[in-house]
C-alpha cells in the first residue's frame, strides 16, 4: 500500500510542480511510465490523481491524455469522463454537506446569497464551460456550486455535458501522439490556457445579462404598478405564520431585489407594521383590492421582497433557493427537494 502511494506521488508531484509551465521531456516520459507501471491498475491510479486535483494542482487534462496513450482513444475518453464527473461530485458533496456554515461565518450571508444568484443565472454554463480549464478553475467552480446548493440534477447534467467533450478531446490528443508523450502532454497544458479567455468572456456576458433583469408587476385590480431592476439577491419560500395569513395558508414565495432599483410606477401603496413585534417587517399592499405586493424587513436592509404572484411573468422566478421559517411550516406545505431549509433565516 505504501509503495503504491509513493508511486502515485511520483506522478502527482512532478505534474503539480509544472502547473504554471510546460513539462520537460523527462517529466512527461516519467509521468506516463509511472502510470504504465501500475499495469492493469493504471486506470485506478489515474482516477485517484484526477480526484486529487481537488487539493493539489494536478492538471486533469494531462492525466486524460495519458489515459489516451495507455488505453487508446475510446477507453481513454471514457476513463477521463468518469474521472472528471466523479471528482466533481466528490467535491460538490464534501462542500455542500459540511463547509457552508464555516463560509457563512467567514464571508457573511450576503456574499453567499450573491453567489447563489450567480449560480441561478449562469451556474450550469459555468460548470459546463470550465471543465477543461487550467489553474484549478474547474475545482473552484465545483466547490462553489456545492456551497451555493446548486440543484443536484442540474449539477450532474452540467458535469456530464462539460466532461464528455473534455475527455474526448484530451484522450484523442494522447492517443494521437502516444509515441511522443512530451508533445501530447504539452498540448494538454497549452490548450486549456488558450481557451481560458474565451470561456471567461462568455461567462462575463451571461453575468451582464443577469444584471439587466427588469421586473414589472402590480396588484390584482391594477391600481398599483411597480418596476424592479438589477440583480436578484435571493429567492426564497417563506413558511412564517405572517406569510400564511397573506397567502391563504400556504408558504409565500418572494424574490429579493435591490431597493435602489425598485419604484412604484402607478398608485400609492398602503403600509402596515405590527406594533407588538420588536423588529416587524413593513408590508405594502393595494388600498383598493388588498393585494400584498412588497415587504421590507429590517433583517435585510436595502432589499425589497417582491411577492412573485404580483409579477407580470411569475415564470421568471424559476425556483426558490431556500425555504425559511420552517418552524411555522404546516403539514400540508411542500418544500422542494434539494434546497437548503432553515427554521428561521440563514445565519
């Protein structure tokens, strides 16, 4: 067992040491020879190295190219894809299950909500497009997806869509240049670096598109109209007893938007605050038909909580990122599978 770990280190450490440069002829030949030295278990050693990239700067693409050299194009592509997908799932599961409370303490709940907003808008594309990138970018996206509680089905689909072409391309490079390992491994270093600016440009464009969200809505009778622009801060399903009064018994779904981007465009809302609570929310509703349109809570300053049912197009909401105040949840309430659940509020 100790000898096997030592041989893995002989592959991992040289590759990690040249994460910022091209491998030398000796390093390239040594990496492939040590993997071949595992004989029928070379595939397992390679998978472990791909998983180790969560902690060490071991370039995954060079391992996939080595798979292509050793096993040929088809088997190399399958092994590379399996390694990328399972490694991503490992990182996602580890962070999702244990790291979120620590990150909240270090960065604050607001930063985490903004990250969740990014993953709602562009998270799937980010995971797909970064699977073959250098400098630990794929691993960072995987860990952030776990922290943001990206839905598991969406994450798995994105991992597969991004990992299959990555496995195919780099296994083809390895199989095509199997007799010249230094050329194959050099290509597996250079190609991800070349594609990095293109991928980052695509993600920036998607981010700007999300920042331009323009919501319009109003009350049931039409006496109140509003407009809200900007980047959604969070999307929640609230089970509190107060929201049950407003919704008729069910949880209320809200989207938090920047207060600076919100304005009434027609009519004047009537506001109500409970006097028996220490820090009550201000609830704004139509004085004609009684529709509850907006809430403003002291716990989230600078945010307006828009009631999704008042949107002109409620479909833009998509799905809640979290369920809150489940301490008041009724037996007939449904919480979507896979979202974070809080007895009160996050943090």
